C-alpha cells in the first residue's frame, strides 16, 4: 500500500521534471511580397532559457536589410516587446550566447519585460529587403535563399504561379489561394533553394482559365495548384528523390 502511494505521488513529480519547451522551433515561414520591392516577410518562434536574460535577438543575414516595423512578441504574455537595432559587438558584450557573432553584423533586439526565469517563448515577425536574393527579370521572379530549419514554408505573392524549383517540395494553396511550398530538411546542413514563378493570367484569348477536373469525377483542383505540383514533380525527378 505504501509503495502504491509513493508511485502515485512520484508520477506527477516525474511529469513536471520531463516538461520542457524546445530551444528552437522547427518551422519558419516566408511570404514573398511583390518582387519589384525585393521584400519578403518572415515569422518564426524560439524559446529562451538562459536565467536572467533581459533581451532576445534576431540576427539579420549579411546582404539583407530588415524594415523598422520588426516585431518581437512575448508569447507567454501576448505583449509586443520594445525593439531596436543593435550591432553584433553590442550583442557579444551581453554574453548571452555561447558563440560570438560578427561584431559588424546587425540584430533586432527585443527588451523583455522581466528577466528570463525558466523559459520565455517569443515570436519574431520581420520584413526583409534582399535585392540580390529576390528580384524579377523578364516577367519571372526569382527567390534564392539557404534554409536552415527542419521545416520551411514559402508562400508566393498573390497571382503568381510556380515555374521551377530546384529542391523537392510539398505544394498547396493557402486560404487566400496563394501557392505555398513546404520544404523539409532532414540533413545536417542548409538547403539552398531557388524558386522561380510567373504571373498567372486570368484569361487566355478572352476565355477564363478552367480548373482541373479529376478523371475520377472528384472535386476540381485550382489550375494554379495543378501547375505548381507538376513543377514540383519535375524537381523530384531531377534530383532522384523518392
């Protein structure tokens, strides 16, 4: 009886000790804006566990510029943090991270309302400008970037359809009908992505474009989705991935 009582008491304690939140979230999302702006939006979450840490940081890649409307939100409280730009040198002086960053690099700093005690979960929302990696030429947009997260979502601008992608991806449409690509990286290094797309004409020869009817009589699929998935299949065939 005593042994059974001990087990009943110990189980909740074990559950408490095993509870944790991942240091880094698995996913990151990109929304491509009009290619003439060279801009795209980013959103990702991460958890800070260093006791006493008073600020969090989102590091800007070299060659990119982050817009001043960057937001960092404390997901535990729902409050938006005060943000400002800092240099890598200033970040290194804080001593928060095991590896120093380039002193000349730039980061968005979010000031926490209270120092970290246990863990703090935050969400970063930013708009990047990257003329070298995102541009349009001859009516076709190109987006090139290395992706480091295990799961990466990239959404094309409204009215654009996929013409090529160099890496296999799962294709779908979001709630607004935009083409969305999902890349999964199971390797120990980054994925180097190159996406191309073109504007989708609403009509051809004055006739509205039709959706693809399933031969089985199933529901119709939007033509943009059919075309994008055909491009993705070609990427799979080119790389030999199954």
